[in-house]
């Protein structure tokens, strides 16, 4: 994935399966499907993964990949000094909500 300053869309999406693809498509065709399935503009990545929510203390310990996506209630102090309780979704990048879409797009079974 590559981006240019001031350009919302990625300038390129490069997929290299090293010949291990389990679909009858070239790497370029796979890349085009990925572009169709996922909105890779920075704003939409931020929104989809909820990157503006206070979740980073949990991701700082024990790694941030392979964790369970869950929603927790967090209590913290706002910059104005007020106590705030907030429902926060952790590890949003671990969600499996696109599995069905990906399987359909690549004609996979199971």
C-alpha cells in the first residue's frame, strides 16, 4: 500500500502471494479485489478501526495482534478534568466481519 500527501486514495495496492494463492487469480487481480472490498482511504481506515478512541494502554502490553476483539467500559479523565465513562471497542482490527464478503468476492467455500 502506498499513499501520497494530499491524495485520499492509495496510489497503489500491491499483493504478492509468492505463488501460494488458493484462488485462480493473478496477484494483480487479487489486489483489485482488495481495493473493491476495503475502503483504504485514511479517514475510513481510522473510522473502521476506531483509532480515535482511548484503547492504547491495552494494546501496549502483550502485543496488539492475535487478541480478542471486545468492548469494555473505560473510565478516564478528559483534558477538561472531568471524569468520563466510555464504551470502547478494543482490537478492532481483529474483527471477522468481512470474512463472508471476502469469501464471496474470491468464490471461496466454507
